[in-house]
C-alpha cells in the first residue's frame, strides 16, 4: 500500500497527530506514506475564511522532518490551496525540503467550493465550469508542484440531483486541464475521499487522461484520521488498471518514480 495525500493536526481540519498517523501507516504496511498538510494561503484573501487557522510552517517542518528520520517510508509534503492572489505567498515557501507538493483547487471566487453558499444562484453547469476554469489556471501556477489533486472536489457538497463530474458534460474544459497537466509533466491524483466506490476524478476522466498520453498517476486517501489511511487502495488500483495504467507515481525530493501495480 502507498498513500500520497494525508493530513494531521497541523491542518485546521486534521484529527490526529503526525506520529499517530505514521504509526498506523506502518501497521498497515505502507511502502510509501506522505503527509501533505494544508497550506491554505488562498483563505487569507477571502473575508469568510480569514479566521481559519493557518499552518504553523516552522513547527510542521520540524516535526515531520524529525519523523522522517525515524520512519524511512515517510515523506514530507504539502497541499497548496490555489488562488492567483496567493501565488506570491506560496513562492516564499522552502520548496527544497518537500518531497511532494499537491496543487489543489478548493476555492473559487469568494467561497470554498465545498460551501453551500458557492452554489447559490448557479446551475450545475455554471458552478462546475467556474471550478474547472480555476483548475485550469492552477496548472500554470508559478511555484513548484507535482500533482493536480482531487478533480471533482466541487461535487462533494453540491446541491444537484446528480453531483458527478462527467467528462462528456465538460469535455472541452477537462481536455484543456489534462492536456496542460501532460504538457507540464505533472501528475494527476486519484483521490478516494468520496463515499462507497467513488473517486475523484470519475473513471471516464481517468480514461481520457490515459488516452491523451498521461501516465503519471498518484493515489491519495485524503485521510484526516488514521482510520482511512490507504482507504480503497486496492479498488483504486483495479480501476486504474482498467483504464490502462500499470504503475503509481510517487515523489522523492519532487522527483517522480514509478511503483508497478501488484495485481
């Protein structure tokens, strides 16, 4: 098992200490385990989210780097909440210490796309297109990153009858994102933080990424507590294999390497 996207108490929504998470990953036989706590600098430009606790950067680096010395399978990462306004703040981070950097779109305009207020007065087409347009902008972010994460985050709390983000409904926008990911030699994440057997992105988007030539694919449970570390990993590998992939991508010092599927 490997897991490239997890959170600890250093994130405002984390539930457990870093040591608790690492020990659980060890018990589950993780070959590669990365902590990627939230760097939510995008929130600092949004009135409704300015009270959200920001990460203690120095404390985070000190603790995770120390744990990395103790547990060889552990890697240190970060999840950057993209916005154009926040780019200058992210550029100041010490990227040389990170093994892995996730670039994530949570916010669109004045709201987090998980917030019900984001959807007020918007059709599904309008809400999802604005979200996808922001992901497209994130792929050109002017700071180092390795992966575009959880395409489909907008669906998690959407009020529509069918919340899925289908390729056929947004083929032009999705093709633009996937093509640019490939052009920039970045990776796409397969994120397990949805109910049942669902993932972000949907399987049809994963298949399209492969058709376009994308081969760098990461797996992340997006776990905020130890119970879901590696959640649905075997199922994710099965679905990825059906789409044509033969290996996961992981990063050491932000350099990619492939880990062949075990199936």
